[in-house]
């Protein structure tokens, strides 16, 4: 039996870009409380959020099936991706979470892979315009289970034509919800009518707990910075090591 994780556990994977890292403690909490059968992520990029869900499921000894849907081609905000990045995500998944599934396709193509009423956690983090987010939510709504919680990332971002904030302002009135303001904003929407009482209580009293998640999110960000600096330093030192080896010969 593995060591159970909690919100103070550190993520195994922390990659660039940094945008999601401060929400990893909440991802750990949500998975441990909801015990999802199926988790679906729309928009995975290098996998900070996705592998946090996978880690939480594995370290809570859950049999959750986690699916990541992404073209891994990028979009108008991220810019185009190098093929190497997808290979890196795939390699990490195969090595660490062999039961997780990467669906390399558009979100619309992904729909046919899921039965109605089956998804317990849906994370919407694809194209960030109002129209795209609305479409993602409406397309995937029939797929959600009675337990379902939907996460929307970047609810606080108002640059360019980002429109999640606008869609969030509409949708959060229709279901029990809570919005974290840190880490670019994360909307938590409890869509399932039979969601666990702990989750309902959480969104009702989110303000009481948000400090804990924000503080721990900052700790994860510090760890992200530390690992990035270490990797940069290693790269910087690499040529010196080669020279030192040659001099020894
Ligand atoms: C903001 S990034 C995801 C960030 C990620 N969740 C993290 O933890 O860093 C958005 C991703 O959505 C993908 N994407 C955008 N629109 C898409 C669509 N319609 N179908 C499939 N992938 C899409 C992009 O390729 C990109 O990888």
C-alpha cells in the first residue's frame, strides 16, 4: 500500500509553463474527496494539471481512469508546439501512469469515447475564448455523472480576448460553485446532484479554506522554481563537466 497523499504532498511532475501549478493542492484534495471513477481533462499541454490528478488517484489507491484530451498542436494563445513535447508527455505517462489514457484529438472528437453520465471530474482548460469555453461545457455536460465537478482554469485572466471570466460569471449562478482567485483563477462548479457532502460544504464555505490552498499553492510554485533553477544550472554546468572529463583523460 502506497503512502496516501494529502494537500501538503509535492507533485512529482512540475513542468513549464507555470500557470496551473498553484492549484495542484486543490487537485489532490478534490480527487481524494470525490474518488472519481473517470477524470477527463480538456487541454493538457505539458501535463501539470493532468499528472496531478493521476498522482492523486494513484497515491489514494483509487482505480480512477484519467483521460487527457489534446491535439498537442497548441492553440492561438499557446502558439504551436514542438512534436518533442507530446513525446515527452507520452513517455512520462507510460512510465508512471500506464492506466491513464492520452487521446490525441480535438475535444469534439473525444466526445464519442465517453458514455453519457459517466465523468466525475471534468477539467476545462482548452482554448480560452468565451465561445470555446461555453461550447466545451455544453458539449460535455451530458457526459457528467451525478457526482460531477467541473473545473474551469483562468477565470481571473482578462488579457486579449480571454472570456472564461465572462462565462464563469454566467454559469456559477446555475450550480453550487466556488472560485479561487489565485493562480489565474480556478472555478469549481458542482454539477452533480449527488456530489459528496464534503464537496458541497467546501464550495459553500470556500472563503474559509481558500487561504490554505493559496498558501500551499505558493509552496508548490516555490518548488517549481527550485526545480527549474536546478535544471537550468545543470544545463549550464554540462559543458564544464565535459571539459573537466576531457582534461582528466
Ligand atoms: C492552456 S493549455 C492547457 C494547460 C494545462 N492544463 C496545464 O496544466 O498546464 C491548452 C491546451 O489545449 C489544447 N487545445 C486547445 N483547443 C483544443 C481543442 N479544440 N481540441 C484539443 N486540444 C485543444 C492546446 O493544444 C493546449 O495544449
